C-alpha cells in the first residue's frame, strides 16, 4: 500500500512539474494565451493550495504581457486609419473582453510569498466593441454593395458572400444583408447542365436514367455548384456534364452443374464397449461402458448454379460552356451479377458439409430480364458517378 501511495505521489508530482514547465515555456516564447489556458485549467480547483502558487504568478505575468501586446496592436491599427483593419481591431477587443471574463471567476488569487493579491487589469471594453462593430458593419456592407455591382469573377462574389455571412453573424439583420447574401450566392454559383447519352444498342430503362440523373438523392453538399438534369431557361449554365454509355454487355443465361460424392463417419446411436474377448467392459462402479456407434454414410450431391451478368461501360465528360473547352473525362463502369444456387441429393445427407446443406430444398428461379439486369447495375454506377461529382472541382 505504501509503494502504491508513493507511486501515485510521484506521478502527481511529475505531472505537476511538467505542467509548470509547459506554462513557463509558453510564457517565455510569447505564447501568452497558451500559458493563460494552462494556468486557468490548473486553478479551476483548489486554487489556494501551495502547489498552485507558480500558476498564479505565471498567469499574472502572461496576462499583463498579452494585454500590453493587444492594446499596442489596437493603438497602431487605429492610428493607421485603414478601414480594412476594423475586423482585426474588433476581434482584438472581443478577445480582450473574453480573456478577462475567464479570469474574473477565480479572483482574488493570493500570492503567499509576496503577501498580495495577483494584479489583473480589468477594463470595460463594451463601448469600444460596439463602436468598432458599427464601423466594421458599415464597411463590410458598403464594400459588398460595391463589389456586387462591379465584380467580374465568381471568386469575387464568393468573397463577398463570406464577408456578408460574417456581417450577418456580428450584426444580424443589418439593413438588407439577407438579400445581398442570396444575390452573392447566386452570382458565385457554378451551374452545370447534365445530359445522358446512350451510344449502345441496348435500351436503357427509363427508371435507371431517372435514378442516375436524380441529384437530389446523391446527398451532395456543395455550396457553389448546382447540377440540373432538366435545364431551366432562366439559368445561364457555366459547365456541361455528359454521362455517355458506350457498351452494355449482357451474358447469356447459364446453368452450371456439378456432382459430388461425399462419405463420412457419423454417430448413429450408441453401443456397449467390448473388450478383445467380445465381452462388455465394466467401469470401476460396475456400470457397463457405453460408446458412440459410428457408421459410414454416403451421399451423392447435385448442385445447380444459375448465372447471368451485365456490364455497363461509359465515361463522364466535363465541358466549359463559355470556352467550349473539354475539361476532363472520367471512365466509368459497373457490373451486376445474378447468381442463384440450388441443389438436391441422393443417399444420406449426413455425409454433406454444413456449407452444402443450405442449398438443399431450394428450387430454380426465373432469370431476371435484360432490362432488370441493366437497372440493377445502376446502383453501382450511381455510386461511382457520385464519387466523380463530389471529387471534381471546377477551376
């Protein structure tokens, strides 16, 4: 028990020393917020314990240094007078407030050796946060409004969208921000027209084409790309995606047969154990000894396998409709195999392995039609098409 207690104390001491060193390193390398985070985590409980004194001192030092750094940065940015700095100024003020709010619940923190409470400068940043947020909101709104009417590239509209989303986050319902967000999103979106071509001699089931082009079932989550399998007159499409099927191969209906002869020793009741004189063996209690009676059984097993396969081969092409340039071509293929096994037997089925018994009693089934085979291959084709769509990025 003493050894266990010693090990526990040693472990606790080692962890404590490690945390102190980490805090010191963060403080000495200018990672003040990291030092603050470690110290605050350690002071959440038993803050008055002697072992917590180093954390109080380092928290005081890190806090003073980071406050000085942040205030100097704000002063410089405000003096520069560039409205593009407003977001950084706003974020710095909110960080200053958030940081001191985390420390407040722990105060006071007493430094025993110095006989004083640790000093933490607590300011009211509310008015500065509000004032900066108002200026930042106006700047973001005016800048977005200008860009919405003058931007040329979709990437510009996407940048405007991000700014407006941020604006709506810090100042909800600011003027007509919601409408501008929708406009920026619409102008920044790539619209893709999707078509399917059947260059084979096999008729594609309508429901397969419908499934492949039903992008609502693909679970796509792309903010800036919209696929339309039914083109809309009001939309100016940027790209075209063509799913072209070149080959559809369907094998003949086949039934493969095989015959097996099986033989096995199996238990068939019991019998008395006999000695070399053909007399019944008796155990120590005078009871007759029984043993399993083993017999050799045979069985002829007849297995039938129904088989039919469909293979679909094609490609997916992306084109830029503005430049008429072919962007990329991806091969795509799918295979569906129908297989049904049934069997019967002659003789003693106890000679058969468990893996064969499951087919006994089953009967032949009707082969799926060619149309059904092509349709069933569509699920795999759909997954591969989805993989292409989700991984392709328009440049």
